[in-house]
C-alpha cells in the first residue's frame, strides 16, 4: 500500500491538538513540562557541553586555549573526522535518558534530542550537505526494531532542513558490543565493519557529511565510519552526537 502524504500544515495542527490532549512529560522524571524535554530540576542536573573545547574531538577544556585549539591526543594524531561535537556529558544524570531512548522504546525523545543536537552542532550544520547516521547490523536492528542513531539523524535533519541518507552506510559485519572493550580492542573490533550501499554512494560524492550517533566514547566507531565516507568520495566528515564520554583520547 502506498504511503499517504500528510500536508505539513495539517500535521502541525494535529500535533498541536495531540499536545493539548496529552501534555508533554519530562524525559527524566515523567512530570509535566513546558520546557524542551526536561523539567527545571532535571535540566539543572544535565552537564551540557560548550566551548572551550578541542576543535577536533570536542573534549571540553577547563581554560580557553584559543580558537582551533587541540587536545594533546588530537595534536599528536588527528582523528579521521574534521570536528566532533556533543550535546552533553555522558554521566549518571544523562545515562538514564540515553539508555531509555536506546533500549526501552522511548523513541518519543528523538524530537527533543534533535533540537538539542541542532543547537550544539549549529556550526557543523551550517557546512553540511547531507546527514548520515551510524548504521546498525541487520541482526541487531531486527532484535531492537529501531536504530537510535537514525532517529537522531532524522530529527536533526528535520530541525535543520538538511537531507538525511539513512541507509547509505551499512554495517555489513556483525561486531560484539563495544561496551566492555578498551580503546585498542574497539578499534580492532570495528575495522572494516562498514561499507557504502552501492546504489546510494553517489549521495556523498564531493559532499560535506555530518555523521550522527548517540554517544561518542573512544571514537573508534565514528572514526571507522568517517574513513569509509571519505574513501567513498566525501569532501569532509564532521561528527555530532547526543552525548560523549569526557575522557581524553589516548
């Protein structure tokens, strides 16, 4: 059956009516909110990231080191992407938000997260031609039913008015979870795990790509994706994530 297109104006009116009937709930505590996804108490508990930070990996600095300053790790070995930015620090306060979104079907959080990411990545989005999410292997996608990175990418794309190529990158090799692996093991785990879908590869030729994921930890996964995109003809790759682990790259 063909999909039915709903005019944007009607969709907006429907959304307003639904909001009136079902007031927005805080993504943290579940209370009724009139803010952007979080009540005032939960909002204060989140550590939102901002400058000063490493220009390449987004690691926050305690002191302003000037424009385009790099952390020690990025100065020694630049990452394959150009710039990485994240909305918030991945700590105990943020962990619940992200795990509920990732594993507990809280896909209703995607629009709020997309707005946060659009603001945090405004400089990147101003120079983006196409947004690409980090893909999930088909077996994991079938068990989880959705790819949280794709939901975030679509939410950011809608907010920013930038095209999203959801199925351009493929994770063609199933890999164990990165959760308990160290940095070197993470790099080995994802090496060669991604490829471009041949029928979609032209979408990134000579284009500036924004790669989207939920959490930046060691950078192994987004780094391998960035290499794949650059080898496929992308001019540049920036990275935007909802959260990042705040620990220096080594």
